[in-house]
C-alpha cells in the first residue's frame, strides 16, 4: 500500500524546481526522513539544501522520525536571513 503526500516548497527551492508544490507517492510506513531521501534523489536543489532545511508536517514543525500518513502535507523550509 502507498500513501500520497503533498510537498510545499519555499524560496530558493520553488525557484530551482519551478513550482511551489509537488505530490509524492511513498510506502505506507514512511518517515519524514525517508520522504526527504526520495526527494533528494529526484531533485538536486533539495539535495544541496538538505542539511539546512527545517520541516513541517500538517503545519507543525516535525522531526525526521515523524511517521507520515496518506494526505499529509510536508513543508520544506529553507533557512531565512534578513532583518
């Protein structure tokens, strides 16, 4: 069985990938870390920023060991600077 998650992209990731949102199909026992691994294989821009990203699942910050469920929305949040 698989689950489908929506991936929200922001800032540089949106520009690099060319769209603000992706959908991804994953095995039903997937963690956030597994999902990011899959995205890294598909998109170099995500691979380049992986170690600096923060993550949210369904609008709450999440750790990489968070188990995902069908219909979850994952946000990849790049570092922000400015003042």
